[in-house]
């Protein structure tokens, strides 16, 4: 076999294995049972009055807070890093409300296929929708990047935006159960959402930018791959995906911070679209990547500070540490 052929063959074989795992037809009995239970729960939640369903979702979030020690430990560790000045009782309240919001978010997601466009407009409003519609339809040589993350009901943000006639592309990591993965993607597709598989993100992102798409890239999670850089997040170095900064710098692509915020414990939401950001250039590309990633991280941090109950605190955000630093989790 020629030099280099073995790694290529192994990569192709690995790709075939991943494709087979993602094939719904190849799902095992346990995955089919899991899918069946989830669809049954979704059907019940869709049939209930919204207020009742949201209260059930919040109850599940409360139970996770009470009985899932690993999640509570991660969440409280994160909150101690972010808000050392807050009393312990306040940090516990933030985590509990964050998990309740996650439960409500799951309820709203499974009900999305039943919602009319009019109902979506009642559920989700933009602070200044006319300005935003003008900004995203303006002619430009590239697409635009949406700076957001696991904040509020992030799935509803993408869905409502698409049903308003402005579908987005989204980088997506497939989940282990191919039946559930297909179902989730079918729901997203009802709003015209185009999915870019994370394994093929480089090609998909370039295509989306050339087509003038709006692209949502995950920004708020711990990054372990080659694009990771360390920038401050709540005053502590956090391994952060620099993909947004790299794309913005190379293609002069605008970056639009957009966050959806739940109004109290209701099913109503407000989308905050912050001023459009342009990448800042100095001529030193790698230094510019670091600097702009830090700028974007500051914007995200400010929104979390304003609405801490809206963020997903149970993710190990500071898992990857700079060389020589000990582990946090």
C-alpha cells in the first residue's frame, strides 16, 4: 500500500462507521425504545395546555437540580467561578432557575410543529424587528455570523427567525440515537434551517458564507480542537472556539450578537439583537484571532451577567485548562 494510503483508508472507514451509526435504519432495539418513549412524551406535552406543559417542564428541571448531584456540582462550581461575590443561596437559586428554564425549553421544542406563524409571533418578539429585517436583507458580499449560544430557548430563536422568512444555517453535532437525531432535525427543517454537520463544518461554513446565509456557530462551550484559544470568561481563561473570529477576519464577515430571553416563567420571549460587530485587523492574523475572540466573549459574558438564569450552567465550560493548571471538575 502506498505511503499515506493507510491513514486515508482508515479515515474513510471511520467515516463509513459514523455514517452507519447515524443511519436510522441501523438503530438498535434500545434506541428504538428510547425514541418511542420520547415521542410519546412529546405527544402528551403537545396535547396539554401550554401553561400546564411549561409547569411540568419546570418541575422536571427542579427534580434534576435536586437529584442529579453531578449536574448540580458542575453548575455550582461554574457559578462560584462566575459570581464569587454572590451568596451561596443566590447561586443555588440561579442554578435551579436555569434548569427550570431548560425544562421549559424542552417542552417548547417538542411543541414547535404544532405552532402557527401567528402563535410564534405572539411567543417571540424582537426588540426592533424592522431594523433587524433591514439589516439581514441588505446586500453584502458574504453571509453573516450569529453570535449566540446555549442561552434562553436557543432552538426557538432559530426556529422563529426561520418562520419569519429568514432561515439560518446551523452547525450541528449529531447525537448518538439516529432516530432522535433525525426527528430533531426534521423539526428544525420546518423553519427552513439548514444543518452543517460538525464533522464537515469547514466546507459547510464556507459554502454558507458564499451563499450569503446567516450562520449560527456554537460559541459558549469548552473547545478541545485545533481552533481553541484561551480568552477570559468571567475573569478566568476559558478554552474557546475561535472559528467565528477566523471567518470574520478572512472574509470580512459581519458578526451579529443575538440572544433570546424568556419573560419570567412564561412562554413569551424577547430577542435582543446587539450592534453588529466587524472584526478588527492589525495585520497579525493570530493575534487578531485572539483579540476578536476575546471581544466576542465579552459580549456573551455581559448577557450572562444580565440574565444569569438564562444560561446553561451545567456545561463544564472551564474543563480544558492552560498548560500547568489543575482541573476544576
